[in-house]
């Protein structure tokens, strides 16, 4: 399994949703993470937006800890 660590700000509110795929049911959350960078040579800030989807236990943890816009993760 691959592991990625991203630090940034959540752009939109987190909303826990249900899914059902055949006989499997669970919860998920979809959100956008803004990661800020600074280019020293061009003296400018750059924001990269990454779409993230978390399922089941991680989705529940994110929605309880990450409520409200501009929450840093």
C-alpha cells in the first residue's frame, strides 16, 4: 500500500455521505485540499488543489475533526 502525507487547508465543508455497492455499505467524504507553495525565484505564491476522497473510519474521523472551511490538515 502506498502512503502520502499532505499538509494544506480544506477548501470546502466536509459532508459525510453514505454509499452502497452491492452488498457493501459504508460512509465517505469528498473534499478539496489546497496546498500552498512559494517560488523564491519568481517571488510568487502558488496554490495546488487536490481532490481527496476518504472512506469509512477515516471519513468519520475527518468529519468530526475537520469541520468548517479553511481548516488546516
